[in-house]
């Protein structure tokens, strides 16, 4: 399979270019991509160096690279446009039509998408992340009065990364409580969760996938055995049904999709936008 190099060029971190570019690349099944990020292209010298890298890659591989750009400054874009690659610029494509429609000239300022202009939003992200870490894996904090959501389910079903994603992206206070033997045997929620049933959302996962994940962590253990995994999943889903806890199967879902589906179903409001 021919592999195509893709460059993400940005005057800041490159997160926007990566996110938008990756969304487009996923639509091309069977095509292999080598992805290279060139962040902080903020001067003409840096832009010219980026062009040299793009051109040398094209010469070495015998096929021109694809270049996704989120450069704001016109002079920097003009330099990158002369690289020997397919140049796709997100800001250039959308800022012009928006300026015409809104009848306002955009600021064309660097760093607004992921900068520190809004200290309040930054602080909220930090506080939400600290909350997720303090209330991870049923820890002793149990500060559930402040929680917007409490994710429940078996160990290794995706609760921790989902909580952290919700915190960082949306400023949501999400806690994580993994069911254990006590809940599986009794078929009841722990007392620490009973007051917060309306905040609960369950995560489950296919047995084969959970076995694989657990075996990577603790090879050939009871924790990763097919019998134990099947038992825990049946018991957890039984708890979901008994208490009317909505839940999602995470087997084929990315963290982003899990988070979005949970917010859509629960109606929890995003405090921040990426």
C-alpha cells in the first residue's frame, strides 16, 4: 500500500489542524498516511523551513504530500502555498465567507483557538480535571455533590479517559466508580451512589475486547480470564437494568464519541467548547 505523508501546519499547537485534518483522512479507507505536525510556524523563516521539509519529503517519497494548514497570517500562508504539495487551508476557506456574511473583518490574530485569553475557561478546565483525578476509581474523595456525571461499570471499560476528556474539553465535573465484587455479589448499588442515581451513566464493553485489555495489564490472571470478565459484565448490566441506569457499549467507540453520546443522552450542558 502506498503511504502518503500528511503535514499539519499551524502557527500554534497544531491541534485544530490535526483534528480537522484527521476527520477528513478517516474517510479514505485503505489509504495509509504518515502524519507530521509542524507547530508554531509564526515567522517567515519558520514557514520557509516548513516548505523545505515538505518539499524534501515529496522528493524522497516520489509523491507530493498533503498539507493541512490553520495559519492565520496571510504572508505565512503565501509561503506555505508554494510548497510542492496539496495545500488545504481551513482558515482561508472559511474566514472569507464568514467575513462577507457577518459584514465584519476578522481579527486574523494567532492563538485564539487554544490560547490563554480566557483565564476563567482555563481555570475551569484545571478544576474539572483535578476533580476527575480525585474522584477516580471510587477513591476516598466521594465528592459527588459537585459531580455533573458519575460513570459506573466494570474496570477497564473506558471510564477514566472519558472523565478526563469531559473535563478537559467541556469543563464537566465527572467522577468514576468501578463496580467491584461487593456490587456484583449483592446486585445492589453501594450506599455512596444511592443518593446520586440521576447522575449515573453506565459503560459496558464486549467480553473479548475487555479480556484483551485486561490481559495486557495483568497477563494470565483471574482478572483477565473469560469466566471473570463474562461474570462481571453480566452483573454490571444487571445493575444498570435494575436501577434504570442508561449505558453505552464502548467497544467500537472512540473516547470523543463516548463523551458526546453521554452528553446528548443526559442533557448535561457543556460549560466550555474546545
